[in-house]
């Protein structure tokens, strides 16, 4: 049954993406950018609705009171495609840093360019980081935007050892804005590189913002400790729920480290 519902959701998810991208094209490209944001936010909401109704996976996001006004950096855990879309409705004017090759894709790339996202050439890391910082500063000076960046870079399995990159530290130091960590274990329900979608409730929380002005070391320490502590609690809660999702080996290992019997 879970396999059938997962297959049905995946088919409807991508069909919904294609149909909406075509249907909203005139409105999206003829509207001012702040109005055009309605389209990706509406698509995000409908995608989460499909996940609930078809796959049986609800989404519960809390902590909106911790989102500052104006510009800030949103720093979610990255475990799944879910965390790439789920936070869009809460973010006034999101700003993504992404591979420039994505802007070359017909329709999808045009949608990205409309929102003035920041494409990056992943050649020299130092040059790329300098270019990203300069472009982000320019965007935030033009409009109070919210930079969405995943501190660990690539998707990692729930319970895996933290692998935070130094890039977010440089952005924090250079931009001088608060950083809002986001904790969740969405990878238990929408695993990376798999088509399975497990029923249950994905819980996520915007944690209290880390203020600007801390030393690089103190910022990184707080970001890791606060994010990982909240993720551990969500992992324990999911594992002890009446109908727990399938636990990957990384989650089982982490639960044992936390003294939780699986």
C-alpha cells in the first residue's frame, strides 16, 4: 500500500509542477516580482497538500514567531526535496544560491531568473564565494530578502554525523544579518534518492535566530549545537511514535548514541 501511494504521489507531484508552470506562465512573467511570488508559494502549498492526501504525510512547521523582519539567513537541515519547498510560504522574498547550469533549463531556468536568484560558477571556491557575497549584498541592499542556504551543502540522511561547511560562516560574517536555524527529520518520510514516501507527520521548527556580530567560531558552535539538539528530539519523537517510519542505519546509530532503544 505504501508503495502504491508513493508512486501515485510522485506522479501527481511532477504532473502538478509541469501543469502549474505552464498554466501560471502568463501571470508569472507579466507580474511584478513581489506579486509573482504567489506562484511558487501556491505550488508549494499544493505539493504539501498532495503529500498529505495521497502519501499520508502531513507537514507541521512551527516557530514562525522566530522569523525576523527584513533580511536574514535561513539555515535548514538538508535531508530531502521536502525542505527545498516546504518553507517557501513563510518566507517573504526568498533568495537561493544555485548552480548556474540550472538557469539554462527551459521554463525552470526562466522562473529562477525572474526571481533574481544568485547563480554561481563552481570553479574556484574562493572566487565563487566572493561573487556570491557581493551578489547577495547587492540584492539585500535593493530589497529586504531572505537568503536560504543549507549549511551542510548536500542532502544527508537523518541521524548522520554533522558536516557543516565554512561557507555559511563567511556569509554570516560578511552580511551582518541574523541566522535562523531550521530543525527537522524530513528524510525519514521523504528519503533522498528514493521514491518512497512514508506516512506520518514531518515536524520542523524555525529556531530562535542567532544574532549577527558573534565570532566565527562561536557562531558555528551555536549553529551546530542548537540545530542538532532539536533534530535529535525530532528523531526520538519519530522513532517512538505509534507508527514510526523506516529508519535508515544512520538514524538507528544516532538513536543508540542517544540511549534510545529502537
